[in-house]
C-alpha cells in the first residue's frame, strides 16, 4: 500500500459539485477582484477565528509584511522570530526594512519564551510567535514578555487555522495575526491566498489600504502609496466552501495524530507532542528519530510520503550566513531540523494508511 504525504485531489473530489458551483458563480458574474465573495469570506473567517477584523490579501507572506508596516515596524527596528520556521516569517521582517533576530525554539518547535530575554535590545520592537506545525506557541509566555517590554505581537498562524491555546483560538492574542491559504495549508485555496486578522480597526484600515494601492473605498483616492496584494474573488469563493469543513478536518487531523502517537510507542521514533494547554491542528505531524535521512529513504522506497520541515534552521540559511549567529543560540532548532521527519497527514487519511506508515517505520527499526 502506498501512502501519499498529502492528497489535495481527494479533498476536491469530495466537494466537487459545491466548489464547481462556487467557481462557476464567479465566472458568470465575472467580477474577479473584490466583491461579495471576498466580503463574505472575510466575515465568515472572522467568525471562525473569533476576532473583529479580517482583511484578505494575496498570500501569507504578504500578510506578515503588510501587517508589520501597518503596525509601524520598519527601518532600525528589530523583530524577534523563531529560529525554526518557513522563511516567510523572517523574510517579511527584512522586507519592511527591519532586522529579524533569531530566538531558539522549545522542544515543541515554537518560540522558546525562556530565552526571549537573551535576544532583547533597545531596538526590539516586536515579536512574531509562529504556531509551527499547527501547534500553538506558549502565548502566556509571549504576551507576558511583550507586555513587560512594550513589544508588538504578530502571530504567524499560517499553519494553525483553528488551533487553540488554553481554549482560545490563535490569532486572537496579539496585536495582529497573519494566515496563509497556500493549497497545502489546513485551509487551502486553489492557488496563493492569505489574510490579515486584528482587533484594531485602525490596523485593519491601514492594512486594507496598503494591500490596495493605498486606496480605501473610493478608487483613485491614494492617501498613501501601497501595493497590490488582494485576495482573488475566485479564491474567496473556494475558501468559503472549504471553511465550512475546517473544524471537522482539524478534528480528523487530531484523531490521526492520536492514532500515530499510540502506534509509534516503542519504536525509536517519537512525536513532538503537545504542550499542556495547547490544542494543535497538526498541519504537520513531526516525529524525531535517529538517522532521519535513512528512515526517509526507507519510507520513500516503500512508497510512503515523508517530508522535512525544515532541513535547516533559519540562521543556517545562506541568506543569513553573514549574521554569524552562534550555534548554541539555536540548539533546539538545529535538533529538529536535523532529526525531524513529517509523516503523512491530511484529513482523509485512513486508519489502514496510518497503520501502514507505522509498519514501515517499525520495519526500518528492526
Ligand atoms: C506558509 C507559511 C507562510 C506564508 O504563506 P504563503 O501564503 O505561502 O506566502 C508564512 N509562515 C509560515 C510559518 C508558513 O508555513
């Protein structure tokens, strides 16, 4: 039995008539930018997250960048980011002219609140906790630290739609939050898409203006220079259909994680696990094991999908080589980058497939 790492076609097949109708509706009215679908999706996603304002944009990377600008982060500022994440998080910081400062992660892969203080300087302006792999960062620790030092908090929720920290959804803790709807994310569009979330009307207004060439409401009224980063109407129509399933899909992911965790006991391979208070939505199911690369090859040979997220900690990327971050400052990030393996994880995964994945892992152990 082969088990894919993800299977997006399966999800489309299950929703085909609804999605086809939604797409056809947009094609028929042919208003491809903005309009009712975008407005409705923004309202529905706000209800899902439990926040006030949602502003659609072109992708999750733009969402971080635009929010940083809307929050007033820029040249001369330092922003604390985890040493292990997809590059978008730090890239967006550099793009607004600020400097990303890398902070190690804890054993769950999210920013280590115990070492935040080591990275603090008089120029630190903000912190971006990333709810990596769908697992919420320790938001008690992050918010307390931010409050004590007067820092802005931008949550990177690209992998964590619907995840909760102490019963409260991620994206509702900080000054603002970014989401990605990249196809493989827990809520995925049929192309690139993203959104920005905030409690602040002022931040939402600024973000909406930046994302639409500085215009707000009336066309040709350019109060400021902005850029073009809008949520496509077609993507909004697709996302509306999928959003209605997101809770059920996240529950299925959690059930798969529990099944994996039980079955993996006694193998040399262990899940990162959940911190007490965290309710992960398992965008990825990451295990640590010895000889990760050999295990991955063995799985690939047996037609079991597996991935590495991410093979290098950010300070080890070529683009940050000149920063010369001392190795001991991101030990845990390096440990996960060197030993972490992402097992197949998607809502439609079956019990038989999970058992097969674990069988193949055991087969490598012995
Ligand atoms: C996917 C992702 C992003 C950015 O999303 P895009 O929509 O691909 O631009 C940002 N941060 C993290 C942690 C991500 O996984």
